[in-house]
């Protein structure tokens, strides 16, 4: 139940109030001298739960001090809050004293909607509205987002608040949001309890998603729940989002977020065999598998697209990264004189960025000329385009693709020598 704060008690030029009842239901605050020598405004604040001291703060009444009492209590205390009771120039150290606090009373708990009555979060709440900044629509105002997941959608499905058709509608809305924005990818969760054959049917017939801005991961992950003290199954999207972020930080966006350990995973809902992997990977189901001696790892990096050009997850995300980086790095171009000098500066600016990407291994090619090209000249900017106030720069890149299948060719010769070709 929610708690209403107790009535504040005077503590010199400050006011102190209880924000939690504590274990005994009786709280008091004691002001004593701080240990050691120091400024006159220093003092010690001891919070007692009954007769037991549960929180201690060495603080100062001076507002500019690093250990200012209001700031320290706000950041560290779970039982009390302190407010200023006078102007900053009049604040002073309170006298040594003990003040009993009015313990807050529990407010009545809000009524929980009954899912059987239909009073639960519906499809419209998930989709939201961009004007009201709600749901997926509210994320349109945040430009920095690169991945979107809705793990609570499956929690609603497990409670019976929504059915599989509603799950599909919300996931379609999530994919539509990512396609509209063009700079983020959706991480899709499958329903729980599906075996390899059922997830194949769900992927190809029930959901049948086709988007280069979405990726599907299977199966669910078993983790330890510290609140309940036992393990539970959860959708994989939350862990996958963390793996994407870790991969981006440690290796770069160009590296496929696969063959990565799922940290915190105790077990999997379903153990995927190599044969099942061979059937699921081509249809865009990124499997999470257990390997002896190597832990639980993500073993797939494909989108849900039927277009071979956007088959790999890292290619789509790397293009998103390039587009955003180049767009932000060329904001200085706006309102500059649109002539040959500007076009040359644009070429230098973008080429300097791309050659760095090539050197870091993100672009494929033995030389920079093989890895990318930047074209911004009179051909891409004809007079009619210049008259419209536009400057057009054409950029081509050759991204690296993951070594998804490593093929070894081994030949033995009668002379006893051998040859290995990868």
C-alpha cells in the first residue's frame, strides 16, 4: 500500500518528516555533535527505529557544503526527509535534541483491474500517440533510441489480459514504429512454451512478419528472481537488448551480436539441437543455445527480412549508425553557400569518417577505394537542385558480413601431404 508522509517536525531551521514507518512503527531523530573538530555548522543526525539506531548522517547545515543535510538525507535515507524551514542565509545548526516523528499512515491500495473484466492495458495503450507522448508513439520524440523491446507484452499474455491476436497486433505496431523512424530495430519475443516445430509454424504462418527492422529470438530464458527467491522464465528480449549494447561497446556496431554469452541466464526453456538450428536460422529465428563448456550463447544474427541485402542484423544496424552519424556530422552544411567549395568540404568530411570506419574493420575492402565512395559534385547537384536549396551527396559503402557458415575443404594426397583450404 502507498504511504502518505507524516506531519513534519521542527528541527531548528529545518523540518524533518517520516516517509516510512520502520519496523517498530516508532521513529525519532537525534541531533548530536559530529566526531572530530570542524566548522560549527557540522552535526550528526541519527535516525532511530524504536530504540535502535538505523541510519546515521554526518552532515552540515551550510547549503553550499558537500555534505549538506537536505541533500545527504534525500540521497541516502529510506525513512525520513528533511526540508529547509528558513531562507538560506538563516539556516543554522539545530541544537542537540531528540525529536519524535509522526509515522506515516498507509493509504488504501488502489483497486487492481480484473483482467477477466477487460479492464487492462489494451492495444491502443501500447501503440500510444505521438502527440501525447504515450506508447510507441511517444518514442518518436526520442532520436537516440536504437532498439525497442516490449517484454511486458508477454507478461500480459500470460496473465490472460490479451490473446495471441492482440500480441501480434502490438508486435506489428512495434515493427511499424521502427520502420517509420528508420533508425531503430524491434526485438520480438515469441509466445512461451513452443517447441522447435511450433516456433517454426508461428514464425512462418501465425506471425509471418517480414521486416528488415525486426529480429526474433527463441527460446525463453530461465533466470533467478531475487524477489521470489526462485528461478522463472522470462522473454529473451531484455537480455538480447543488453547483449546488443555490450557488443556495440566492446566490438562495434558492425560486429554481429552473436556468439555472445547471455549473462545471468541459468537455463533455457527449450534446448535447441544442431538440426533444429539448421531449420530455424534460415527463416530468421535467432536461437539461444547451450554449449558444453561455453555457457548459454546467442547463436543467430538475422533480421526478419526476406530481402537478402538486409538479411544480417549487424548490416542493418550498421547502416542505421552510419546514417545517424553522417547526418549529425554534416549539420554545419545548412545555410552554407552551395558551391564547389562546399561540395569539396563535404567530401573531405565524410571521407575522413569512413576511412576511420574502414581502418577499424567495419567496411570490406583491401583499400579505402574498395570499401566506400563519396560523390558530391556538379553531377549530383544540378542547377535545378541547387535552386531548390538542396545539396546532395551520394555515398556507397561495402559492409562486412558475419562468417555465419565457416566451410573447410580438406584434401589428402597420395604422397602423404595435405592441403587445407578455408
